[in-house]
C-alpha cells in the first residue's frame, strides 16, 4: 500500500462517515480524497475509475453547494425517496453508461478490468447524484456497488482500498438506517 492510497483511504472513510451524519464537511474532504484516488487508480490502470474521480470532484462541489445552499438557501435539504420512475431512469442511465464506457475502455485502452471498472463507474455516478440530492435509495445502491468494488480492488491488489470499501459497505448500511429513520420521523 502506497502512502497516497493510505491517505486517500483515510480521507474517504472520514468523508463517508460525515455523509452519514449529514455534515456538509463531507464534501470538501471528499474532494481531496477523489483527487488523490484519481492518481491511485490511474497507476493501477483502472482508467474508468480514474476518470470517475474527476467527475466525482465536480459532484463533490455540486453536493457541497446543494447541501449548503440548495434551491432555497433558507431551508435545509431533507432526505427524500425516489419514485419508481426516477429509480428506473437512474438505473437505465447507469446501464447505458456502463456499455458506452466499457466499449471505450476495451477499444482504446489497456485497462486491467475494462467492463467491471466501467460498470462500477457508471452506476457510482448514479449513486453519487442521488446522494447529492439526499435520496434515501443512494445507500442501497452504494451497498451493492461497494461490495463489487471490494472484489475488484482485491483482484487488482489494492488491498487498503478494498478494506476501505468494505468499511464503506458498513457505513452505507448505517447511512441507510440513519436516513430512513430521519425520513420516517419527519414524515410521521
């Protein structure tokens, strides 16, 4: 494990823990983490995930703005549920993104796991967008993705990152329970 991977892992753990707690500091800490991980993934030839980190950087800024300013600066953004159409649209977008990015990675790079990397990248964007809008279902998608990321990172010998994503899975479970409880309290 490189010092860069260790630092990125630690920042990632802090950022997700703060996200579960709905603390807006999750976004700037997450921003530093994704910049570091862009280099880690590039070195591991996980090009889709390297590119994903740059998109995450923009989404970190979007989430930070949305959580602190939002549509109505005088009102805090609350946890909400996605409708079935929104869920289906998001998952369909993830599938299309997976296919397009996978084809690019297979055709134009020496990516070490082009299809797996592309699929996890595309669906992670969906989960991140849902998270930026505080949609409860983001956590269920993150649980599935984090488990699949663990397998990918073990296969790529990124053991510290695999351990981090194992912890992310636990935090995503906690996030699901915490956000679901808040939603139930607010709507009852």
